[in-house]
C-alpha cells in the first residue's frame, strides 16, 4: 500500500506540474500585454483581437487534438505541446510587428488547446488507475502557476521593462517543469489497462459507446462546460466593474471581487477531491452550480458591496469543482469527447464576457450579472442528463451502471 500511494503521489505531482506549466505560461505573456501594446504600438481594439485569436486557435485545434491523441497519446501530446509553448513564448518576445504577433498567439491557442486536453486526460487516467480523486487539486495548481507568473512578472519588470529577459527566465522555469513531469507521467499502456479489461474488449466497448451514446454525452457535457466557463470567465472580467458601477464600491474595494473569487476557488479546489470521494461528482457539480447561481442571484437582488462579495464567494465555492468533474466525465467517453468538450469550454470563455457586455449595454451590468447567475443554474440542469463516473469509496462503477445493475 505505501508503494502504491507513493506512485500515486509521484504521478499526481508530475501532472500537477503540467497544470502549473499552463497557468504559468499563460499568465507570463498576459501580464506583459501593456508592454506588448507599447512596443508594437497597438490600439485597444488590436489588443482585443490578440486575445480573440488566441481563443480562436484553441477552439480550432480540437480536430488536431483528436488526431494527435489517437496517434500519440496524452503523454506525448502534453510534452510536445509544452515544448511548443516554450518556443512560442520566446518567439513572442521578439515579434517584430502586429501581424506576426497575431500568428504567434493563434499558434499559442492551438498549443494551449492540445496541452489542456492532454493534461486533463492524464488526470482522468490517474484517477482511474489508482481509484482516487485528484482532478480538483490538479486544477488548483493551474491557479498557483498563474499566481507565481504574476509575481515573477512584477519582479522582473521592477528590474527591466524589456520583455525578452522576462520571457527567457520564464522559459527556463517552464522547461524545468516539463523535465520534472516527463519521467513520471502515465504511460499510454498504463492508461489503456486501467480498467482491468483486455485491450480488445476495451476497444470494442469504445466502438459501441461511440455509436450508442457518444453524441448525446458530448451534447450535454459540452453544454454544461460552455455555461460553466461563462460563469468563471465572466466573473473574472466583470466583477470589479460591477462593484464600482453598480454596488458603488470605492476604487480600493472594487478589485477585491476578483481576489475573493480566486482565493475561494483555490481553497475549494484543494478540498474538492474529498467532496467528490464523499458525495460523488454528480452531486458536487449539481449542488455547487446551484449554490453559485443562487448565491449570486440573491446578492444581485439585495444590492450593496458586502452582499456582492458574499455572492462572489458563493460563485468561487460553487464552480470550483465543476470543470474538473466535467473533464473527468468527458475523458470517460474517449479522447474525441474530451477534445470537443475542452473546445466548447473555450467558446464559453470567449463568448461569455462578450454577452455580458452586450446585455449591460442594452440594460445595465446588474442584468448582465444575472445572466451569469442563470448560467450557473443551467449547468445544474444540464448535468441531470449526464453520466458521471462514481468517485465514492474509490469505485470505478458509473452511476448509470449501478442503476442498471440494481434493476436487473
């Protein structure tokens, strides 16, 4: 048992290094957007387009991801996309003009999409191999990577405004993370054998699932993921403005909205795997998204700064484990389903904040935030049609299978 536990922890830390890698890489260049804007002499609209093409690259990458996952496997895709992201960061540091920067960041989006699917596939395989929950803690390390990148950016910027030295130091850190992860990631044959069935039977089962329930599963998983990412992305983009313009918070208090959401979410993700083991993914997702929607809705109805911050805390608490659980459910349906669901999540991140802005334009931001609260409730409704893999008592039997066995 100690040896098995050591293997689990070692692999968990390796996969966590990938999550930390992705958060660190994204926050590194995102934190230097003002410097990129100044160096390339960009307008606000041109900066916005940079962000859009990054997301568009991630969305457009899912056919490539499906191909690579089937041909190479999650481990190889994760390492190759990680190396690509390091190279992209270095090239971005010396981009000579705006069109080149657009191409570079579109490629960044493609590589991010590949790594996102591969590392979540590794996390789902880890849970299946060891019969233990781990995904929400892995997602917490993404936030930790972003936080560390922000600290590095602040420190390097204090020494020099030049982007190149900053990105060079960041690339070394990223390579160290990849080097640490590489020998400890799950091999493809381990993931394939994790269910305890012969490989031929697994492949036959996958073919049956592909034709019987994959389309419906992807539909509901994708719908749930879109609205979940609408909630998470929109809260990060609009919470400070809501506090300032609607709740009439002071300039010092307004940024606390993001701080409250982020800190509560990170802490909740550290405990989220325990919740999953105790209550199961289905209940965690449904109750969590309901808490997020109801908490934010009540805060909007009540008005004021303190209710808003409490409502934001409810959102951070409620949605913390939603995306990790949805990734696990998608991985159980196969790499193609995971790729599609990851892509739809990116669509939610892109479209959500824009929809909130449109609603705020035609009415006000309070109604825009009401859309966020409604989106959280939609997640809960979508998951009533989803098949979750049971995580209670380290079981590998799905809730649907348990129900079917009880009826026979």
